[in-house]
């Protein structure tokens, strides 16, 4: 009886991800003319623009209304760094792996808050349309698949075979000669030699 073959190595999948997204900001802090729609929305209704941007980022829609310098009529400066604006910029930068520092974020959101929000919105828009190519391929590693078959050449009970203990009146059907042992294909290696 043949022993079962145990597969020790399974096929493995390799994935290559090629991203076309840049490592830094796509636009500078004062490049508002790159997208005039974003710039106009921020200029005419900053609180609505902030809420829309935060919502697109996946946070609570009303989060910017908690900022210390935001009121219902517009955006005014109170002399403090707006915490929600700062948190939003830092979170966006960290999520997308954009290099920078919290000090730089503090300076931008304190002196150029509107431009900082416009830069975040432009970056979101650019990263939504950026293409990411994923190339997944499966690599099949060779593993033992050969199971040696038992040799049936000397089976008792067939006329003309060694060890025949025939029955009266029985003759084997013509062309039913025992088959030779199984030989594996040349590209497969037996895990152990046949008995």
C-alpha cells in the first residue's frame, strides 16, 4: 500500500503595488489659482467649505464648527491656533505620508488658515484621481505531487500467474494482463522511491 504524500510548501502569491502619488504636496500653500472653484468656495463661505472638506476626509461634518475662530458669519481670527484646523492638516498629512512637521502645520494654520484648507482640499481632489496600479501574480512553487502506485504484477488468482490458486471454470478475460508499475513524468520527482 502506498503512503500518502504530504505537501510541505503551498503556492504563494506576490503583490506589487506601484503608486503614482507624489510623496509631498501636489500644490504649494499659495497656489489657489490651481483650482479656482475651491478657492472661491473657501473665500465666500469658509465654514461651509471646512465642513465639506472634513466630510470628504471621513470625519464628522460639524467638526470645524468647534474651531475656536469659526462663527456662523465667517472666519475670524482670535489670536489662537485653530485646533480643529491644525488637527485636520496633521491627520491628512500623516494619512498620506506627506513629509512635514507640526511646527510647519501650526504656522500655516495660524497665519494662512484659508490657504491651508484650500491646499488640503486640492490635495484630496488630486489624490482621488491619482492612479494606483496593482499587479498581483501567483507564483507556484514545486511541491511533491507524485504518489507511487503499488505494483499489481504478481497478484494471485489469474491463470498463468505465479501463485494462481484458480477456481474451476474461471478464465481471465482476454487483454486483461497486469499493468506495469506507474512511472511519474520526467519533470516530477518522487518524494521517496517506490517499493
